[in-house]
């Protein structure tokens, strides 16, 4: 029977049924017992019949000697060796196994093991007798007799006595080999040391180095021979017998599964790489870190050992050992990853201070960790430092949406503002504008929603009115309001507030727009009552709340319709319907600010030069201010009290430049020159007026630096004084 063979192979052909068969241990001979109780032995290579014996019912080959076969029959056990005659002896049962001198016999239902002496079967052979006679005639020396006696004692299991005789015969290597086969390593080392001393004393010759076999580790032998395999180092003498013996001991321990003992032995013979590999397999961290501490970072193999050991330490969650191994190997990138994975941020940033190129690898996981621990402000800064504005913007978007869902609209406005700044910094103007509008809408809606859901209304009515107007105008421009902002709430509060402030025209417009939205039942009933109030009142607005344009002075409507004539391309600003001047609202009260946008008439002046002119010392207006301060001045002396209505110091007033008059004249001229249908252009001021403007009346808005999200590089706005 051949195992793992799907196709049968014809070995021999029999004319009668087969009762029992067995193959020799070298698979060269086949013994067959047929139905007629005849044992036939075939040579499988030539398929020839070697011999046959009668009276057999079972057969078994010896598993240690290929030429020895045992067969049973007629209550006899016969042992046949080679072509010599069989040696019979009494035995009841069937032979089923044969190993060494033991016969395994099946007698009814019990298995018996029988020791069979082999001497009689050998001494009966003529060849054996002639061999013994030849040995007797040979001239034997004491060393030869000791050697033969040693082999005999070793065969009988008397190994210590055999080793002594091997020593008398100067065959220390045979004693060492014997104990090595027996894996009695201490005895083997003892005889190996005796062999080395005999070689040193000149008693015997040094044993020749063996060629490494196929099963031996050639690389290990080379490492032992060269002292570690360093390039450029002269070869060292071959390893001693003791070292070879320890290598065999280590290999034997490794084969037996005693990996710790194998690694310790490898380490004692200088095989650090193999020892470290085994320590990593079994997770022995203490001896592994000792190997790391003995490694040299300038050696390529030692560096590999340190890096592999660091990976093992990380696998077994030993942070300190991994840190030490990576530090010795000077692998700072892996060390940073280790600090990051273990959340040792102080060590990571300390390493980044000495190696700035690694900082980017820290800020990104640092930001993720901060975000997972609800430290969003620090996470935003970490993402920005890591150069991942996309992650910071996404985080701000999520925070903005969550805040809006929880009705924390002021917090949502803050996140939207930061998102606008981040978009402006990376050059995303469209995204910056949209985020800026979202921020303003959320901030204004926080004042509106308190009138519906808040227990107390602390916001002034005028502020609420302006906030509702602003949101309504932005809603007509952007179409869809940000998450959480309800158009119905805005229009309802706008109508209610307008009625309270006697702006009935605005209230009626709000009610008209309320018809297109669906209100909750509770608010719908209130809206119906307020609709009746607005329609029963006169269709006018409160004159005290009239809004005026900062440029042309015309009255601004509350609700503005957008026609695409604004100064921006993405989202139009609120603007005057007459001169198209942008309307800038205060983020505190949401009322329009009396500001005038202007630019320098001299196009050669850049942004910084215009600011420099505004901040420079005025040439003429200081005299005008002194003169104005002197007008209406009350003087007192010993004679009387006097009121001076005009300056009488005799100075020439013709040389004094009245900047307010010139500014007003320039504004009127720019408004008069407007052509209907043309796009908006800011008022152009000459250099003389720019130099005479007072800096405290100027509001400089640097859109790119502040990230406000409008496509102007810089905008200058001047507050209108009373004379203008």
C-alpha cells in the first residue's frame, strides 16, 4: 500500500490470493504470504523472486535492519537474515511487527512484545565465523583494543565506560559525537574541551573542518568563521569544537521546541541575530532589549536587529523598550509614529523641536486626537498647522451643523466665521463668501429665535427688526437658508416686531410672504391676528426708523430685491437701489452703518500707499480745526465776559483746506455722474482729500488678511461726519 499515490503501480503478480504482505524499511524488498502458506520475497527493483519459505501465515520486516525478516506459522517464529538459513523458535500467535530485537505478536485478542536474541542467528553463519577468525589473526594495539571495546560498550549502553576507552584510544571526537547524539551536552562539552587541550599539546592533530551539508546552516557557519560576517575584515580561524557543539545544542533545542534555551545558547556563541529572532518569536522582551543595548547602530545587521526588535516591542505593547530601540537605531520617523500611536504628545513635540521636518507628521494625528476628546479649538489649529485645511473646514462644518441642530446659533456663527477665514487663506473665495454669509445669518437668527422659543426677550425691538430684515434679504439672495434657520420664524417675528414699531408697510410685506410658508398652529393663529392689525393700519412706516444711503442720501427700502448689479459675483450684498452703494450692517444691532466706500483716484497707488496717505499728518485741516475751535469761544477777564464769534488773530484763511467741503463736493459729483444700468463703482477720492482725512474716521477692512470672504483686496470706508 502506497500512501498519497492516486494511481496504483504494479509491483509483482501473484497467481493465488495474498494473505499477508510487508515492505522492507528501505522499500527494496517485498514479502508476500499467499493462500497456500508460502512466503515469497521479491526484489522490487528487478521484480525477481529472491527466496521462498513454506509454513508461513504472517510476515514482518525489521524496521531497523532491512535484510532481516520474521514470519510465523505452525506455532513457530522464524527469523531470516539475508540469504542465510532461518532461525526458528517456538511462538504462539501471528507476528505483526518487528523492530530491533523486539517482536510484536498478536495472540488471540492480546498484543505481546517478545525480546528475541539475535546472537544465535548470527553466530551460525559461516561468514561470521570467518570474520571473527580474521579479527583474531590481526595484530591489535592497545588503542585498537580500547576502540573496539569502546564501541562494544557503547552498543550495550555503557556510555560513560565507552567514553573512557575512547579517551584512551585518543578518539576524543568519537566520545564527543556519542554524547552529542545522546544530547548529553555537558558530557559532550567536557570531551570537546579535552580534545582541544590534546590538540594544543600536540598529542593529536587538529580535526579537519567538515564541509557543510545540505541540512546545515551555511550562513551561520560563515558567521562563526568570520566573526560576524563584517565586510573588509580578515577571516578568522575556524570555530572551535566547543562552539560547534554549542551550535548543535542550540539547533537541537530549537528542533525540540525549547526555544528559550536555544536562543540563550545562540547568544552565548555570538549568534545575536538568530537569538534575537527566537526571542521575538516567543516574546522574551528582557533578553531582547539586552541584545539591542549591545548593538552598534553603525553596523547594518545590528540596525536591522534593533528595528525588528522595536516592532516586537510595539506588538507586545512595551512602549519604553520600543522607544529605546528606535532611539538607538536613530529611526526618528518610526519613533514619532510610536509617540503618536501611544498618545505621548509631549515626547512627540519634544522630538519635533529637534527635528522640525517631522512636525507635519504629528499635527494631523494630534488634531484627530483632540477632536475625539472634544477639544475642537485646539484641533482646528492642529489641522491648520498640518496643512490640512480640508479637514479643519470639514470639522468646522460638522460642528456648525451640530450647533445649529442643538439651536446654539451663536456657536454655529463662530464656527462658520472660522470656516470663512480658513477658506480665504487657502484662496477659496466662493467658499469664504458663503461661509461668511452663513455666519452672519446664524448670528442674526440668534436674536430672532429668542422671541419665539426664549423664556425672556432681552433683545431690543429695533435690533430684532433689523436682524429679521437682514435674514430676509439674504434669503432672497442665497435661496436656501443655513441648517436650523427657519424662514417662517423670521417672517413671523418680522411682522410682529414691525407692528410693535409701527412699521405697518413692512409688516404687510412680511404677512404677504408668510402666505407662502407653513407655520405651526400656535404661530398661525397669532399671525392671523397680526395680519388684521397691519391691514387695518395706515400703509406707512415709522419715520424714526428710516434707513438712508451713506452715499446718495436716498431712503433705503427694508426689503431689497436683487438684480445682479452688486459688486460681488457669488452673493450680492444689500445695496442702495439708486446708487448701488453696498449696505454694511453692524453685527451688534444689525442697523445699517453710515459708511462711504471709496478708492484712490490715482490708480498708481497701491493698498499700502493709500493707507500711508490716510495715516500721514494733514497739511491744511489742522489750521481749520484750530479756527473752528476758536469760534464761539467764551472769554472772561476782569472787565467783562465776552463771546468771540470769529477768529480775530489776523491769519489768512484762504490757505486753509476745508476737507469736509471738498469731500462732500466729490461725493455729490460722483452721484451726479452715475449712469443707470452701469455696474457699481466706489467713489474716487483725490490724493489731497486722502491726505487730509482723519484716521480715526477711517475703517480699513482687509478682506484677504481677515478672511471676510469678499473679492476685494482692500476696502476703505470713511464715516460721514455732521458737515457731510
